[in-house]
């Protein structure tokens, strides 16, 4: 311990993060979502991996709090609006994970369309020897891919999709100066798309915007990929649409009640499932961890975070 100011670590941090924090702060890894009373005077919170959340009551209970440095670009686990109203900066880890999450979306899209999960099983189980060639899958070439949430990750994804011979369209709340067709209406985009990839953030404004109507519009040959947040998709409607054939297939990295995945999804042949690993490579997690610590050190040394969330940019 350095003898520097107290820093509370919620959740877990890597050894590298811990070593860098120890150089500047007196670190208290409290492990849970609550801070012991004796530490409520701390000014620095490091929100590590493992779903730590910081809500309004904790922010109110810490009068000297300056920064909540969040591991991840999505920060629906932190009440950022409340923090901003109290002059507390919330920071996150944008950009360093764009490529990895975009790659994950493409992996999911191809795994589903090309039937990789089944085909791998076909090869591994010896079915190929017993029954011959595996059934044909589908090409994505020529497909229209609708991106819901054309932000930092969405734009990286759109660029990568360029090599697959697909047409990229997108839906945000507002149009951007990009070379892709904009849809102001999500249902309309889903109707025109063969594949809908959600990279939208969580929170109230996106809650269940991928609903039964959107899934129906995507249709019986349509594919839903979700690498954004589970709360964006109405999971009950998704299970119903997949069971009835209203929707063709789904490939999902994120879920409404993680780490719980609806049992029905686990049994479906037309579903590919991942355990929220969009950014989970050694390299990208190291870059994210560095940025989490950089933000804390920048606040300590300059009074400003390096990458504050939009709500906190004017603090
Ligand atoms: P950005 O803020 O750069 O992009 C988000 C995009 O979503 C913006 O273009 C925004 O456009 C759009 N959007 C926001 N709200 C709505 C809405 N209500 N309706 C329609 N569009 C909306 O974020 P990033 O690209 O950096 O990250 C996106 C999300 O990806 C994160 O918030 C996180 O949840 C998720 N993520 C998942 C990971 C994983 O492991 N699976 C890893 C990293 C991130 P506009 O404001 O014009 O609406």
C-alpha cells in the first residue's frame, strides 16, 4: 500500500490493475456492492469486473466522492445521472474494445448463418462418418444487415461488415453523417433487414425496444444478433418468436438476467449462445483495465478523468 488516498475496489481487478493502483492509492478491495461505513469518506471508486453496481444511495452516502471509474463502456450499472448531479464523475472504457466486440458480433452472425455449432458437432461426434455430409447452411453474402446502435462499436462493425458483401443499414435516435442508410423507425428497418445486430446500450431508453413487433418484422428467415445489452431485447417475446418460427434464429452474447439464460433458449437448435464474452480477450481486457486505472490516476493528479461518460463531461 502506498499511503495515498483511499480507493475502494468493487468487484474484482486484475493483478496488473491492482499493482498500478497500489502505487498511487491505499486500496480497499471490499469485494461487494456495499462500502463499509469506515470507508464512506473515500473519494475514489474503482468499479471492477463482476457486475459491481453504484446506485444513488451509495453516492449520497459518500460526500467526498470524486470519481467512479467503471470497467466497461456500458455503464448502466452506475447511476451516472445522479452522480453528475452531485458533481461526481463517472468514467468508462470506450474505443479500446470496439474491434473485439465487433468481431464477436461477426462471429455470432457467421456461426448462426453457417450453422457452425451443429457442423462442429457433426464432425466431432462422428456423424459425418455415419451419415455423410452435414446439411447446407446459409450465406450472408447479399444480406441486408441492420445495426441497432451505430456508435463506436457499431461503426467498427459496419466497416468490418464491408468485406462480407452485405448492405449495412442502421437505426439510432438520430441520423449520422455515415455512408449507410438510416432508418428512423426500428420496425421498418427490421422489415427490410435479413440480420439485425444490436449494439445498443442498456438503460430506460432502450429497454425492450427489440419487441415482438420488431422480431415479427425481422421474420421467419431473419437472424437477431445481440452483443449490446440483454435488456434491449424482450426475452419472453424472443423465446415466443423463436418457438413459433416467427423469427428464424438468434445469436446472443448478452441476456436480460445474466448470468441466467432462459432454459428454452438453451434447448433451441436455431440459437447460438455466448456467456457475455464480447470484449473478453486477454489483450482487450488489459487495455480496459489500464484505462480504468488511468482515469483514477488522472482524477488524482489533474482533477479530471480521461474518459468521462457523456453525463459527466462538464464536471
Ligand atoms: P456508443 O454510445 O458509442 O453507441 C451507442 C449507440 O446507440 C449510439 O449510436 C446511439 O445513437 C445509439 N442509441 C442509444 N440509445 C438509443 C435508443 N434509445 N434507440 C436507438 N439507438 C440508441 O456506445 P458503444 O458503441 O461504445 O457501446 C455500445 C454498447 O455495447 C455499450 O453500451 C454496452 O452495453 C455494449 N457492450 C457490450 C459488450 C459485450 O461484451 N457484449 C462489450 C462492450 C460494450 P443515438 O444517441 O443517436 O440514439
